[in-house]
C-alpha cells in the first residue's frame, strides 16, 4: 500500500519507519520547519505542509488534507506526532487503514501531554499504545501495547526517552502488519494473523 | 498498627496477607458465608459480617462499620474484595491508612469487573494497582503497579488468575510498607522510604 506519514514534530518515529523500510510515499506536516520534514527530505520522500492558519475551520483543513492524500494515491496513514484531531470525513475515508502511536497505555491518559499526565497522576507503569484511528480521541482498537515502568526521579524527559524507544520499535511493526493485511479487526478486538 | 481487612469474596488476598504475617486483627465482610470468613476463622482472626440489608443507607452502614472498627482499636484498613464504596466519613477517618487493591492499571478501568472491562476494550496490557483510598472511586495515590500482558485467547478466568498472582505478591508488600511508616505521601505522589 502507499502510505502517508502525518507529522508535526522532530520526526523520530518517521525515521524509525524509514529505517524499517516502511512504504512511506508522502509526509504531511501541520507545522513548517519541523525536523520530520528534514528527515523526509533527506530520505527523498515528498513533503507537504498544511498549516491550520491557511484554513478557517477543521473541516476546510481536512478537505485540503484529503485532496492531497487522494492526489498522491495514498491508501493508508500513519500518524506520528501529528497533533491535530482528524475530522470524521478523513477518519472514515481511511477506516481500518490509519494507525496512531500514543505515549501511554490507553485508555489511560489520552490526548496531549500523556507523559506529563502519567507523572502527575503518580502511576508506576505507563507505556505505549499503537492503535487504529477511529472517530474518538485516541480511542480506536489497539494493535500493540507495551508497558514502560516509571522509575523514581523520572522526569518528562527521561521517561519520554524510554517511551520513544518503545514507539520506534512497535510502530513500524504495526505498519508492516497492516500493510501486509495481517490485522483482522472485529469490533474493538484486533487479531494478528500469522504470516 | 492494628489492621482490619475488609472482604466480600473468596479471600485469596486475605490468605496472602496472613501468609505474609500481616497484623490483621479483624476481618469484616459485607457478605455472609464467603470464603474469606472461613480463612479468617481458620487463622483465628475475629470476623464481623455487616450486610447492606441491615442498614437503610450507606451512611448508616458506614456508621456501623466505623463503630466496629473503633471498638476493635483498628488503626489501618486493607480492602481486598470489599465491593462497597466507602463514604467520606470512613475514608477521612482512615486517610493515609487505608489500602485498596484493584485489578487494572489505574486510572484505566476503575470500578467493578475491571478484568472484563480490559478484555472488552481490547488492551494488550493490563495489571494490578495497589493504592491509598481517597474519596473517589479507585482514584487514590498509587503505591505499586505491575503490568500483566494479555495473551491471545485470554478469558476473564485465565487473565484473572495471573492478575491474582500479582495481587498476592504486591498487596502484602504495600501493607508492610505502610505498617512500618515507610510511605511518604505528597499530593498524588507516594515515595517509598528506604528501611
């Protein structure tokens, strides 16, 4: 399948995907000048920046996004640092073919600043979730989760570093499974088919 | 400290506490005839049954509970299978000296049937939380958490078995820490002091 990676930050997950030979044909950022765009450029992947200020509403934004995706024949999406909630129109267009990575063990700590949320709650274990995108906020069927224990004295930075290591390992694996049609989704349950 | 264990089920956590020589002086059940009462009896621990039908309201129930606790000089509580939400009066009387065990990685899946909730959500990792009791539902400061990965084909029963094994290990350890005044609580953060 032809994949687009939606980004907005440093692009460390994009780099992990590229290192894993994920079939990323297009990188779309909601922010100009971010590291993810440089990584895409260095890897020879087409880049598009669509900033919020270009569009009066989320619906207009997502219409433009959808046009770019279709013009490029994109069949599947991987969200990695794209800090915008997609409208139902985009979600529905890529239902079952859009993956998000989130730095917590969902359903705990959805939304922004999940690592900080976990530290403030005082949990002893957090982790990473890779899930299919549905219409809710970080609420779709879960493909992979991996626990990351919190250590005494952990800060947002030290904990984020260990969480990113897990992300870089399990996000490319999930993309590979979906790309090779090995994910069977039934309701909220995702079953991984043997190769 | 003199501890009471509040129960309502098979009593497997009570047994783990007794095996760990926890200073349980009293077992209170909200249900008659449960396994936990037999375990208490066999261990020579005093038992009291207080059923909901004896009292018109939760406030009346908890008044009776508090009277029993005070009459027995109870200084700390451990909730293990006690399926009733305590009123603020009891919670406040034992603030910082009441421990609950919950079969999920809180804040995910609070309340009843946490194992079933996790299976229905489709998470890949759940676990056990041991926490101080506050006025909310399974919302108090966390002492220990341990992850339990979900395996393909897991049922409520197979998963509960692995979760109970973790509970039986970490609940007695938490009781021992609180009993020896080694838990420093600051807001939501629980720091374990070295012995």
